[in-house]
C-alpha cells in the first residue's frame, strides 16, 4: 500500500515559529512519526512539501501509482481551485487535514475549496491530525480491497 | 480513562435507511466496534443517543467525570447554540465527528455551530469517523497527562 | 389507509388566541373535521401534538406503518434540520401545511427547511389547509397503489 | 360560482415533454379533470393559457365577475411584479399552485413574487395541485358567502 | 414641442381600485389634466398605456420624433432590462415618475432598473407626479433649445 | 402581583463555570436575590429552569395567571422561533434579559429572535440584569393597573 | 403659505466647483429663482444652508409654523438617521430633492434614509429640481386646504 | 440542416444607435452574413426578431422541426425564466450569443438565466458572435449525426 | 456619586409628538423623575441634551469626574462611530438606553454601534428605561467601590 | 498572423480522465486540430500548457510579438487576479474559452475574473470551443488590419 | 508651500488614553514633530482639530489657499459622506492617514468612505503616519510644480 | 540595517505599459531611487521581483536576516493567503504598499488579505509609495532599537 503525503505552503517552517498555533514539532518530527506509523500499518509513504500551487498540482497529477493521498493544503485550502480540480481529476482518494481547528480562526479560513472533493477531513489535533489521516487512508484502502 | 460518546438525532435509524449516505452498519454495530477499540486502548466508554436537543445539553452538563467527549451532533450541528454553549461550559475536550463529508452536501450543512468550541473535527469516513475520533480522544488525554 | 397527523409547537393554543391570524377554531375542532373527512375518504388517522422538537423527531421515526404524514411544523418549519432529516429518513410521503400564508408574514418565515424534503406544501387556507392536505395524502397513496 | 383558471407560460407543452418533472398528463387532460370536479362542486370554470406576461395581466384585470382565481404562474412566479400588482388590484381571491415542489428545485425558483398577495399556495402534487386548488377556491367562496 | 406619455401595467385600473395608495382619479382624469397643462405650456402630447413589456419597448423605439418621454413604468420599473435598454437606445430624454413614494413600500420596489438611464425621477405626489414630470420635460427641452 | 421567571439552557451551571463571562454567583444566589426584591416590591415569583426548548414553550403557555414573564432565553435567544411564537401567543408582557452584553460577543449572538415580541430588553449587568428586569416588570404591571 | 427650504452640506459651493455634475448656477442664483417662483405662486420662503447635521435637525424641529419643507439633504441623505427622525417627528410634509440623478452615481448614493419619511422625491433636473419641488409643495398644501 | 435564429429585444435597432457598444452593422447586414455562411455550410435558416418575451417563448415552442437554435436573448438574458423554461422544454440544442462582452458591462448583466440550459455561450465578438454561433450549431448537429 | 445623563437628537421633542411611540411625558418630566430617583439613591445628576453628534462627543470627553454615563443616543445609535470611540476612550462605564424596543422597529434600528462598548443596554420600557438605567449605574458604581 | 494558445492547469490530463465532462480527446488531439485549422486560416500557432499561475503570467507577458491570445484559464479563471492583470497589461487581444458550460456547474465557477479584460468568451462546445476561438482570433486580427 | 492638517474626532485625547492602540504621544507632541519636519521641508502648516463633522466640512471648504490637505478622519472615515464630498469638491489633494492599522481592527473600520476621493492613504505607523503623510504631501506639490 | 524589497506580479512591466495608472517610471528607475534613499538613510537593500506566488512565499521565508520587508503584493494582495501566512510566520515587520489608490479602482481590489498582518499600508503615491515605505521601515527599526 502506497500513500502520498503532501505538505502545503509554509509548513516547512513548522516548529520554529508560531508554535502556539501549530505546535513545537518540526516537519521532520512529523515525517518521522508518519513513517513509524506507516511501518506499523504496512504502508509505504512518499512525502513532499511545496510552497507553489502549481507544483502541488503537478504532484497530485503524478499520484497515479498511489492508493491514497494525505494533504494538508494549508493556505491553498481557501484559494486554490486548481488543486481542487487536480484532486477531482485523479482517481485516488484524498484526505484533507489541518493541524489547527480552522473553524475557530479567521472567517476566511472556515471555507475549504478542497473539502467537497476530498474523501474526508480531519482538523484540530496538531501533529495527530497527520497520524489519524494516515490511519483513515489505510482503512479506506483496506475496505476497498476487501470490497473487490 | 473515561470517554463519553454522544449520538445526535436520527442516528438511531443508522443502517436501516439511507444506507447510500450513512453506510450499512447499525448504531449497535458502531457501538460494538467502539467498545472493542476502547478495550484495546484501555478506555471506558459511556454511550448515549438522543433526538432531543435539551437532553443532549443535559448529558453534556453531566460529563464532569469524563476525560473526553466524542459527539456526532448530526442535525443539531447546524442549529444548536445550546449544545455549543454546553460544550464551552464544561471543561472536557470534545471531538466533533460526522459520518458523511458534510462539505459536499447541501449548503446549510457546511456551517457548524459546534466546530469553533470543539477540540477538532473528523468527517467523511463513515463508521471509521467514530474510531478515529476515539483514537484522537485518547491521544489528547494521554498528551495532557504526560504534560502534567 | 393510515395517515399520521402531526401538529407542531403552539398549535395546542389554536382558537383561544391570535384568532386574527390563525382563525377561531380550536385544535379539537380541526381534529374533528379531519376525522370526519377521513371517514368519508376511508382513511384512519393518528393525531399528535407536541411543543418539543425531539418528540416530533421521535414521532416521525415511528411512522413506519403509516401511508402518509401530514405535518404542520409551525415554528420548527424555519429552524429544525432534525425534523427535516427525520422526514428524509423515513420512507413515508410527508405533506407540509400551514394555516396562514407564511409568505406574507415576517421575512424569516418565508424559508422552510422542511419543504425540500416534503412531497408538497399547502398554506394559507386556515383549517382548510388540513383538509386539503388530507385529500392530497389520500390521492398520493391511491395513485401509488394504482401504480403498483 | 364562477372560477377563473389561468395557466402560465410553457404549460401548453404539458405531457409531451419533461414528463419526469411535470407528469404525463396534457393540459387538456387537466382541464377535463378540472371541469369534472367543477361540475361536482357546482362551479363554472373559465380556463386560459398564455405565454405572455402582459396577456396574463389583462386576463386578471378582467376577472371582475369571478368569485375566485386559480393561477399557475409558472416561470412568471419568480419574475413578474406586474402579475403580482394585477392580483393585488382586483378584488378576487387568488390561489397560486405549482405542479412540482418548487422548493426542491433550483434556488431561483424558491422565491415567489406572487405568494404574498395570493390567498394561499399549493405545490408539489402534480395535476392534483389543480384539483386541490379548485376545492380550496370553492371553500373560500362558500365561507365568504356564509359570512355575509 | 412633442412629448410621449407612457403609462405602464395596471395603470388602466387607476381610480377604481386601491385608491388609498394610488388616489381616486382615473387614468382619463389624469390624461385630461396632462392635456390641459400641455396646452398651457404649448406642448403636444401622445399618450399610451400598455400592460405588455414588449409593447412598451416597441412604443419607446418609435419615439424618434418626440422631444421627451414621460414614463410611469409601474411594475416594470423593477424587472425590465428590456425597457431600460430601449430608453438607453433612443436619443430622447426620459423622465421616470411614480404616483406613490416607492421608497416607503415593499423592499423590492426600492430598486429601479430604469432610474440609471432616465434623465430624472419624480415620485410620491399622486397625479401631480405626472404634471411635475411634464413641466420637467418642457424645461429640459427648452434648456436644450436655448443651448443650441 | 405574580411574576414568572424563566432561566434558559445552561444557566443551571451559573457560578461554577466561565465565571469571567457570567459572574461568580450561582443560580440559587440569583434566585435568592430575586425573591428578596420580590418581597420588597410585593410580588410573588415562580421560578423555572430548563435546557429543553419544548419545555420552555410549555412553561410559557401555562403563564396565564401571571402578570409578567422575565425570561433569560440564553442560547435559545438566537435559534428559537417556537419560544418567540409562544411569547407572542400568550397575553402576558415578557421581559428579555441577558447577564452579559450580547452585542460585544460573537456575531451570531447579536441577533435576538425573541426581542421583537418582548416588551423590552436588559443586558450586560450580570445578576443585576435580573433585578432590573423584575423592577421593570413591576412597573409595567403597576402602570397597566393604574391605566385601567 | 410658508415654505422652509433647507440646503444640505457642501451646497454652498454650488456653481464654483464640479459644475459638470451640479451645474453652473450658484446657490444664490437658485435662491433667486426660488423666490421668483414663490412670488408667482403666492408662497413665502425661508431659506437655510448648513454643513452640520445637528444644525439641520435643529432647523427642522423649528419648522412648526411652516406649511411644507423642501430639503436637499445632499451627503446626509445616505447617512443621517437623525434628520430622518426629525422629519418624521414634525408634522410638516417634506419634499426631498437632488440636483443630480443619484441613481446613476456611486452605489452608496442609491439608498436614501430620508426617502421613506418624505412625502415625495425629485431628482436629476439640476436647479429645476428645486423649482419642481416648490410647485409640488404648493400643490400639496393647496390640496390639503381644499380637503379641509 | 435547419437552424432557427432568434434576435431578442431592441436588436431591431442595431446599427442605427449606440454603435460604440453594438457596432455599425444593422440587423439586416447580420442576417445577410448569416445567410451567406449558412449557404456555405449547407444549412437553412429561419430568422425572427421580437421585443416581446411571450412571443419569443412561442417561437421557441414551435422550434420542433429545427436542428439547432441560435439565440441572442439581449435584455431577457437576465430576467426571463420563461424563455429559460421554453429552451429546457424543447429538445433542440440552443446556443446563446451576445454581441458585446456582457462581463465587462453593468453588474446586473453578468448573470445569465439562459446560460445553464444553453448548450454553450459566445460573447464579445460583435457580429462575428453570430457567425461563430452558426458554426458551433453546425458542428453540434454534425457530431450528433455522426454519433447516430 | 455623580452620573452624567445624555439625551441624544430629537429627544427635546419628547411628549409633544409621536407619543404613540415615545410616550406622553416630556423630557422635563423625565428629568424630574430622574432627579427624584437620584435623590433617593444618593446620586447627583448632570443632564445634557444635544442634536449635534460632535457636541455629544465633546460632552462624553468631559465626563472625567463622573462615575457613570447614562446615554440615549437615539438616531446616533445606528450611525455614530465617533460617539462609540468617545465612550471607548473615556474610563467611565456607559449605559445605553432606548425608550422604545428598537428591535421591533425598522431593520436599520436593530444594529447599535454603541452597544459593543457600552456596559449594558436597556430598551423598551418608555420613561422607565431611564430610571432602570440610573439604578443600573448606581449598582455598577457601588459594586466597583465595594470591590476596591 | 501569429496566435498564442495557452492551456491552463490540469488540461494536460484531458482525455484520460473525467471524459464525461471534458470529452475523450487528449490535449494532443486538440492541438492537432488547432494546427490544421491554423494552416487553413494561414495562422501560425505557439502552444503552451502550465499548471503554474506565475508561469502563465510569464507566458502572457512575453506575448508581444503575437496578434492574439487564446486562453483556457481553467481553474485560474476564478481565482487569478495576476493573470487578469497580465492580460490587461499586454496589448494583445485575448479570447477566453472553456470546454464545458461553466454556468451549469458549481456556483463558484460562474464568476470569471478574466472575462472583463478578455475580448470575448466561448464556452460549452468541448474541443470545438478551441476551434471557434481560433476563428474568432483570426477575425479580430483581420478586422483590425482592414481597419488600419 | 502651505499644508492644512486636520485631526478628526477624539484625537484631542491622544496620549492620555488607550495608548496601547494609539501610542503615548499627545496631539501636541505630534503637532510639534509635524512643525519641525515642516520647517525642514520648507512647508507651512495650519493645524485644526474638531469633533464635529460639519466643522470639518467647513474647514475643508476653506482650504482654497492650501497646496495640500493631510487628514486623519478618525471615526468619520467610516460614516461621513459629507467630508468625502467636501474633499471631492475642493481642488486640493488630500492625504488620508491613520495611526493604527485599520485593517486589523473591527470589520466596520476596514471600509473608508474617504479613500476613493483621497490622493493616497497611509496607515499603521503611529505618529509616523503623520510625518510620512507630510512628506507625501510635499512630494505631490513639488511634482505638480515641476510639471507646470 | 537591512531591508528586503519585494515586487509582486506584473511589476516587471512598469513604465512600458498602462502608464496612466502606474506611472512612467520603470521598475529599474524605482529601484535606483530606492537605493539612493537607502544610502541616505544608511540602509542596505535586497530587491526581488517575481510573478510566482510560491516564489514570493519562499523569498519571505528566507527574510530572517532582514530588519524589515517592503512588499508590493500587486495582484496577490487580493488572493494570496499563502503570502499572508508567510508574513505572519516570519518575525520581520512588513510594510504593504501600492502605486495606485486601490480604493478607487475595481471593487475586488478594495480588500487586502495582506493588510491585517502587515505593520502598515501606504497606497496611491506612485513611485513615492516605495520611498515612503522605506522611510517607514527605517523608522520602525530605529524605534525598535531605541526601545531595546
């Protein structure tokens, strides 16, 4: 089972700044925890980070071989129709996650353009949002396989 | 570790109807799976279902002894300030979950009154939303205990 | 043919107050007229009134044996997603009715949350709204039976 | 007792097209059923159809001798202030009806400009909406006569 | 000096109905007063009434020989882009008038589609709105002639 | 003089929680102060608390023998048309009060559905809001009696 | 017959600036024309100009002895509830006028707070708006006198 | 192959007025160019113009024998639900076109009621919009024929 | 204890006009009652009335020596950011009051710019609103003194 | 004559996915058809595709030598002010096209930020939208040349 | 070079209160710094402060002899069309400034009525906003002089 | 003192196009003026331009060594949450500037996503906006240093 993990814009700064909102763990910490859990769940991860909307579109378009996508679209959650269209275009279930509870932040962060085309959303659990998303991804794939 | 699980209005009908949206599992099936996972995670569950907004407020007010609340507010997600206020009033972290992806349904289901006072949200993974919420609850409590 | 009649909140006050808007007939008068017409149309009625949203949800959930529901949701017309979901969940056609013409009253009464999931609406004919709704219910059931 | 029946724009196409929304009966079938019921209720009908907003205004202005108007304004429901003003200007109670449940169709069909000046509305019962409207009209007139 | 006077939909009913809003004078009374004032001001009038949007468009298109248009668009004030476009297309100054003060009536009557392309507006003075509009028209034409 | 006091949802938690917003006094403290003031003003109080919308509707419907109602609708202020309709239906003046200044809290708390049918509002004075409301109630009743 | 003429803020600059929008005539020119027409119509004028909202409120409050008010509220048209309330409070009919067609200018100039409490409006005729308003005022007063 | 061409309101004025927006060619010029291109593409045209909404509805209803409709709804683009319903009712593909770029004009011209039921739209190319629409119509029909 | 009382625009007309909305008492009557109650409560009043927004700002800025402000901002409630800023700037608690229930009047009167910076609001009790506000002011000051 | 063709984000996936919305032809197929038609019309094409907003801005800025731009902005239609500004900045007419009828898709796809600065739009004709756009481009250039 | 500096309402309180938002410097401090900089830049200042909207209008109308206006409209930024019109009417460039970043404060402070008629805006730099505005004013005047 | 200057999309075209809005100076001219002023103020500049949102995010993330950022986000002002988040994430004060007065241009340019996280804004002074921004930056840094 192969899972693609996409970290959106500004997530490369995790841990070093605004730790009151996003927590103290760096992106590397999180990637480490994700890989450990993946091992436990017999999944293989490919992890990318980009600050460029177009690059994220490219990454999603090349997700063909993957069983699921885990994406934290960060700022592009609220502005990118292109990422939405890319997710809708590829035939891989995508799970949207957020570190913070976006519903208790600024008004413009309440609306997600990605949500309607994602399989599901997880938000507000800090680094655990990633781990829960990975578990969710594995469940979806297992269920699909069982179904076939 | 004690966790309170609250099923909101119409969830007692699960499995028997509209299975294309909500899945084929009954509420009992889900409760069974929740209890199994709780055993595995060394948590103790108390499970309630109610179609009455006021009753759900009462249940939340009596959550004092619990370490976390898992709530699927269903229809009251979008209309109940009273449940929101009850969650804000008690000092127990609450996790909001939904079986379906509420963002790809009718417009009026996109806005959650509960979300800003919940610790986090999980939606769109069918019965797995409950299991992920239980894992999230356990993580939050463990982290808090570790912190203290 | 069995028809469930549900009177929403404050309708137990009918006749005694605000007769300029709602007419002079009491709920009992209306129930009497409904029963007479039901006899004439060979239908059997079960009539409930409740001021509680949750109770109305319960009543609708237990409508399984009925061929049709006639509901005057009154104030809950504009605020209850839970009643809407209950109607959508049970497989019984529901007819929404209002004594007064809700479109010529306050702005917030113009929008019905129930209407999109109801089979049809009747409003503005005073107690006759109930009688027309019963006729409509009988027609729907007859048509369905003829179709099968 | 004389009742004026007005069929709005595109209703002359009934039965031949879009029968999934509007049913299989033609306008003639409906007129036949209306006349039968009128006989039964001792009412006399005058039936008009027009695709022209101005013509419908003319027809309503000439409704003086009638006891009631039954109108399916179709597309003009949502756009015609002129028909609204005509109904408000003549002293004849008007009943607005729709074949389909306009509240479960496109957003712009939810708002009726006619509703606030109509006596009442009936929608969603297919050809039965016309028959119920005729019964409602007869009740209103009888009640008024009884009152005088 | 030639002035075209256009009475919009339902104005043929003036005087006989809703006299509390529109006054007791009939359209003929008003036309008589307009003709008297026209004589006094050495203007020649051509007066039309129509309930049909398309007919009013036709009338405006044929206004070439006239020095000014006086129009009470009535219900079409709020819905007709076609009349607006016709006024914008012909090179004759148009004065919009209303018998009643449209700003103290229903919300949907506050917005005029005609106003931005009219030379000016007069509203709220009953039949005097017409007489003031005629004076305004004569002033505009005189001023223009003096200017040339 | 008899006055009915209604405490809405979550007010039973007063004093024990969120004392920064709602103050340190418990509901019992407030009821005690109300009874003292009632004695002083020669009024008799009946005090109820409920978390259930429907129950509050029931309580209001049974307010017939009372001279005035003092109600803190709390969360239902913003969502309950049913309580609004109940207040409008009974012929007893109702005074709406809030402990906190609802206008300086979240946007959705600025709009009160109850306010248009209440006699007046008092908000922002903590437990004093109740005492002022009782004084207001007594004044209204005295004035009415003096008038008759 | 006594008529009070009120010129709102910035109108003292008339003629000297922005003559493309407001015309070349100064406020004195307009006052001269108004006085001439007043003589012709046997009316007596009192003319005021102020840039101060509060002063205009004072002026309107002191309008008791007058038969009519002619007011060009200029910028205060769109922002002053105080002037609106003053007009509503005094028992003298007020005519609102504008030099330019406010409906073809910026969006925020389309809405008049004064309009709903004014007797009527005249806009778009340059200095003629004042003369037409004076004629309208005289008609209203004459009609009222004839009526008494 | 037979194509119906419908010119909406005010288009009979083309060329003589507002040539800065709509170009210098008359409707006859355009019809001539359309007929030439139709000959080249082996299509047969039937061309109508009307200022009346109801007449355009009638024309569309009678489009049965045609393979495609080309319609410039002009002002009715933004206000006519009746034309929309007529297009939806007949089984002939309709192409909506506009001479000018409606998106760079007034706000109210940006929304087309016709667009959702049209096959496609072309706007902004002056008289060429018609020629492109004809080519589009021929392509659609050819494709359909090839498909069958 | 010193309390500043500010009467906003048009309140000098109280009693003489629109007594159906504002009551029959004049501003002097109200000031008399306020002074009597102040004596009883051992408070000293300074009372001002102004129709000028700027003057009211000046008055508030000079409130330094006072323990509380009672203000009926009348029309400026809905339009004055300047008065809001003045209240926020001085360190004296302000109580906003209204004679009428502003929530059951025109839509634009529902929103108060002053409310978020006021300590509390009282509205709908006629002249009693002032007396209740004075009591509220005294309570606030006493509580603060007791606290220190 | 040189024409620049720009394919926006996700269009590189054409043909392989979501063929029910976008058709079965690949981007290469479309480019082939465009080149054939270009030969026929004596035009020379330069064709680009990019998923990156910034890259598309760069491409447009370098369009100096071209006579026209044909652009399918896809997802960036609704979100990119930068592409809009680039089109407005270069002095080359741009034609916006869409494969599908964007007006019958999700609400957020109805609004185009590009449209107001484009010369014209074509949408809904599948691959034919590109061919029609090329024809439109050639016409515009020819017309301009003829004019000079 | 002569520059008029206008301080809007409540700015006379600067320094003494709410220093967390507006800084610790008094208006006199700021005026001192402005005069020093003016000396350096060879400009002459005239400085006014007023809490009265009408007075500020008067001051602006009398700005004829000045080369530029520097205005901090404070609260009137968001409510005064009269000040906007005065600025638009006089032929002197006006620079709008704010001490605080108005975009990160309450929603209603984000919109400036003055901005569209000002030459430019500066906000968020505390007392430096004034100094930057003075520099901006001098640049504008110098540029204009150089141009002539 | 080191200052980072960021020019957003399409600013590389400055001077060559749309000089009526943006002025005749090229980006190089502006950079030259900025460097001269920087020398004078003893600041060191690093200047970047990019049309790519992601690149601008990268540039801001690497601003660690700088004392201040001067950014003209151009088109991304209104659409980029990613740039906003990057500014909020780095601990360097950012000054937002615009050449033109964005408040007197299209509606969608009035709202800045960057403004709430910027230290301050300057707009409308052409190339001088950059020079004023540099002065503002130097003041902020000096003040901070003085404070420490």
